[in-house]
C-alpha cells in the first residue's frame, strides 16, 4: 500500500520513522511519501519537505510566515492528490494536519489516520467536531485520552506510547559506560551531571536556556550538560553558553539522560523521556507574557498540568515552573530538592507507577497492525 505521512517537528520524525519501520514489516510492499525529517528519510521513501521548513512557533513568527505556511499546505494537498495514497497518516502538528484532514474529507476518498492525537483536551476542545468529521481513525499514545474522546462519542485506539519503545530500544543497544560517555564528551569525571533539555525550537531555547543556566550554575559540585536539539545549528547555542561552564552534546539526548543525575526540562515529549530514564526533573517553561499565560491556565486551559508526566499520573509528580512562576530562585529551590535523597526517591517511585500505566513496548507495531487491518477491511 501507499502511505503518505505528515510531521512537523523532531519528535514526530522519530515516532513516524518507527511507525514506518513497523508498517514495512507488516506490509513489505509499503511505499512512503512524506513531509518529515532525517529519521524518516533513513527508513526510505520520498521526502517532499523537511519539517524544519514547516515549524514556526509563537504568534508573531506564524504571522510573519503565513504565506510560506499556506504555500506548504497547497503543496501538500496537491501532492497527495497527485500521488493518490491509500491513506494519509497525520502525526501530531494539529494546526497544519487538521487542515489537511478537512481537505481530504471534503475533496477526496483518501482516509486520514491520526497517530499521536492533537492535544485538544488541553484547550480548543471545539476541534473534536472536526476530528469526528474528518479523521477516519485515531491512534492514541496517552492512556487518559481514550476516556476523553469516548466522552464525546468518538472511539479511539490506545496503542501504547512510542517513547517507551524508543527508550527500550536504546537501552537494549546502549553499551557505552559512564566513563566512556564522560571521556568522549570531555566532561568532568568527578561531578554528577545536571542535564539541560531546553526545547527543540529556537524560540524555546531562547526563552528557557539562559535562566536554566543561571539556576544550575549555583550547584558547583555538579556539571551542566546541554542536549543539543536536532535541527538546531550548533552555532545558535554559542551566545547562550559563552563564558559559562556548560558543555553541549549533540545527537546524544538519550546517552545524556542515561548518565544524568537530575534534569531541567522544557515541557514536551522530553519530560516523559526523562521520566522513562528515571531522572528526577523540574519542568521549566518560560514565556514572554507570563501573567497572561498564568491567567489562561487558571481560566481557559482545561487541564491542570502541562507536562506529560503529570498528565499521565493525574497528579503533580514533577514540579512545573511555568510562565510567571519560572524564576531563577524558584528553579534553584526545586533543583535543590531533586538532589535530596528523600525527594528523589518519591519522584522515582511515581515514575515507576507511570511506566506501569503506559504499558509494555510495542506501540509502533500495534499501531501498524491496526492501521493495516483497517485499510484491508475497507478494501474488502
């Protein structure tokens, strides 16, 4: 069968690439065409656009790049129609992908499958109408989403979480010792590591990294190591880490987490990955309009938490310093707690409960089997 996939960021590239591998295992004749990244390209098929050409974050950047965004949407729609895939698989990235799903439903007979649901349970719940109308099948990776969608009369498939797969696959193949990791990256063998995961987009890095460094700098018995994000030019980090003791490692986020003692993490998939590595963390998410965001969280946004760890747990497992609560003093205080044995153990025990809730590895394989089953059922 012919599969057209659309992703808009690095995490989507990772999860879509694993899904493609699983689809190829289930369907050896699978053909792929996609808007995606380097990991998807490595699996095979034809890349139409790199996700770096799609990803704009924040009101002003989106406004400035509207002509480019609309041009990419037109290209995507035309390309799908010309290629005539058996299915279009949308991966997160709702602003773009829900528009594509609407087009497919209105103008083609090509079904839209959604893998990694849009987070409409946080806000914009009105989008459930569009999803019910335009999306043929939805494959969820978060346990609590099943009940949310069913409450609106829309059944979804929980397939497990691909982060569990990714971390399990890494652990099986990772043979580097701590001493080798330290040596190969020029780190101090005598100091435990505080990992800094400051986001995958330039705006996130600009907003979060400076305060992360200021907060962690006070812990001189530890060393700060920054995870360089895929798709970010290494030179971009220079202005932030110049004249600081921060070391940067590139394409080594999982090895970094495997060797970290604690972490400061910008909200996103990284919070869950950090928990799966059982690294105590504080979530830090700055925004230039902190008071406005705090108001929205209290009165408009539908969920109590922003981190996947807390959302899955249903309670506060990791401290979230967001908007106007993300101050250097607060970050220092929370980081100090992570270094306390009792507080660390409490968090690690909660991590174990979350890992059990997520289930066994195999999300990509389960999703691939379900997708192929649905497609074959529709052609009988």
